[in-house]
C-alpha cells in the first residue's frame, strides 16, 4: 500500500521496510559498484574510453578481496556490475553468484544517464542485463545509475527501466552534491511518478534539522572517522526504524592502484583519500552490523 503522495517529481512514498535483527545486530543492505579504478566520473576527462583496454585491470583482484572479507564475516551484498567488466571477468561474476550475493546492473560502461537519450539508455541497460544474466545464470532485477545520475530532470528513466525488465533501482542520492543529488526525494523506498512497477531505493541519508546528510558510504565513509558512520547508521536504524543502504567500490580497497596524472586537487582528494584505511573500516562495519542483499532486505522481487 502507498503511504502518501509526494509532489510530481518525487512520486509515491512507500511504507518503510521493517528493520530486522540478526545475532543482536540490525540488518542493513550492502552494495558494491563494480567498476575499474579508471572508470569513475572524476577520471572521465583524463582516461578516454578507447584507452580502457590498454589499462591494467585491477577490478577482479580488488573485488575478490571484498568477497573474501564478506565470506569471513558472513555478509551478503548486491554487486551492481558494469557489463564491460562482466565481459572481461566472467569468473568473477560466477563467484559473486555462487557465494550467494545478488548480481545487479550498473550499466555497460559507466555512462551517466543524464548524458543519454531514452533510446540510448534502453539499449545500454538491456545489453547489460543480457550480459549479466548470460554469464551469471540468474535473473537481474536491480539497477544503479553511474554517479547517481537519475534525478529531477530525467525521471523518464524509470519508465525505460521497467520496459527493459528491471523491478528496482538504487540510483538517487537524496543529498546536495556538485555531481549528483536530489535532496527533495524521499529518504526511503518510493515509487517515482509514472514508474509503474519500478521501486527506487535511495542511498541512505541522516535527517538533521532541515537537511539530509550523507551516511550511506562512498567518499564520505573514507573522509570522516569511522565512529561518525557507525553513529549515523545506528541512528537511522533506531530513530527511523528502517534498514540503511551502504555502497562502495572495489577500487576503494586498492591503495596500490596507479595514480592518474593531471587530476585536479579536488579530484585527487576525493578519489585517493584514505584508501589505505578503507579495508580496516569495512571490517569494523561488517562486524558492527549485519549485512544482506538489496533484494532480500527490501524484498524487491
């Protein structure tokens, strides 16, 4: 059932997903955006698409480290994976599935949705879904846009996702940010206006006063001391009584990745800050909370 009708841009807010516990710990949704270190948005002006296959691949190594960490701590996750990566590392895709994680789509080659026409977007996500399903042998239901690039100006994307056979998206980050963000969006699961059966599961934010503050991972997890993230996730679990969604990338556990020349100071700061601390922080995170797949936590079947 629908709780409330938001404005035309937002759509319909759904009843909050019930928070559950396992071994005395709140169960939250873990997600990993599987892409190479040179495919992120901050590298777009430095590393051109034709050069990708000439770069040393590190995504299989770093994703396997993450899978090893999750296996040690009985954590499950959703791996939003580029079709480009899946084609080149099919054994990695099969391991993700074999170990009980959810396989989901991150598009074919990390192109922002707001840089595509509806027809281009449909071709991109349909191709990626077919690649992942063929290699993984499982149905792909979920999608996450590159750089959270679905927002108030391209809500048409949800109609396209439904037409391509997806049932949920996790593509909106309800914060203010220079590269993305839709801070007026609901903080919990919602049905975007006109999206039919596609549910949006936004990245978790903490509501303080009249602002949404990021607490769902990414660069903020590396920037701030660990206790800040632990406190914020615990507060959302306790005050809002709902599970959180956390995300990160394989390159964030790879402090030995090559340093790309020519990046701005801000881009270097965002991409390389505290990479050497990330794996230790993730270990604490999977010990302090229980983690499961997006589709299981939110029953986005």
